[in-house]
């Protein structure tokens, strides 16, 4: 008889998980967690060196993952990547979309290039990947979509207009897919991380004025780490969350409490 711990290690046994933006930070932590729990993980990212570094690190644990370089702004690259994964494994059970960018700029200095760059990666990329993955899940009448939204999906921050809008869009995309795809056995949910220590947030964390504002906003009394997001993501990707659909799960140390 399996113990609870051993069952969790096998929670994704036989499943294929695609983690887009999985080379580092939150995506890397999620990819590692899913792989350790038995999934065949495919990491997609635009950063080839970091993907190779992550793959080598997991290989040292005896975990083999597939990597695929892809710019999520390109429909052709996205479709080619998804087709390659399906051709090799014949399925995609879990899709986690983590790819994202943020740059703090006052609204009056936010130009069209900055707006489009943010929207293309954070929101359009999420649409393109989901659009490519979903038909396979519909045919199998099962699948899990997990989108990385943000606390900014709900509570906007000054100086981050494109980011705020894009992450609100990611959440509404997840909710829309929950309604449309639920009848096909597909769950679509979003996670709203708070301030997590990653390369994306490093410029904000180094800003003393920004951190002074945040210091007393997090009841947990600390910044989040990528691994703090990996557990909730694994839950939403698992059968334990079969009746969870269309939610935005905040993982923020109580920041929005």
C-alpha cells in the first residue's frame, strides 16, 4: 500500500507537462516540482543557456526533461513547439504558462513599444500557447491549464500600467477558458503571486523606496520564493483540483488579506 508521500511522488506519473517560461525563477521551480512528482516535463523558453542549465541541474537528480526554444510572441514558433511535443509524447496533460515581463515606467512615459512588448509576452503569448495546446486536450477530454497571473490582476500598482492590464487579461483568459472548456474535462485556473524573489522582480527589490512601501504589506513577514508558487501550481495541475475551475489563487503571504 502506497504511503501519502510516495503517492504524491507519483501524482503526475504518465503525464506530460509543458511549462512555458520554465528556464528560471517560478517556471523552473514548477517544472522541477512536476518532474519530481513523476511528470515528463517539457520546458519552453527563449533563454537557451538558462534552459540548458536547468536541464543539467535536474539531470543530476536523475530527472530527464525536454527543452524547446520558443519566442511566445510568434504564432509559428508556438505552434511548432506544441506540435513537436505532441508528436514525441502524443499528449499534453498539463500546460503552465509562466512567461512574463515587467518594467516600471510612469504612465506618461509609457510608450507604444513598451505597451506592446509587455502585452505580447504576458497576454498574447498565453493566448497563443493555450490556443495551440487546447485542441489536443479537447480530443482527450482532459487537461489542466495553469496561468501565471499576479496580485496585480486584482490590485494595480502605479508605474506598471501595461503589466497590470496584461495580468488582469491573463486572469480573464483563464476564467473564459474555464467556462468554455469545462464541458470537455479541462480545468483552467490562474495563480496570483505576490512579490516573489526572481530575476523579473530583482530591479524592484533593489529599489529602497519600493521595498519600504512593501515592508509592512506582507503579514508573512518575508518575500516569496519561487518554490512557494510551485506547490499551489502542482495542486492546480493535479487531479486533486478536478473540481477547481476558473479561480485566481493568490499566493502572496497575505498581502491582499
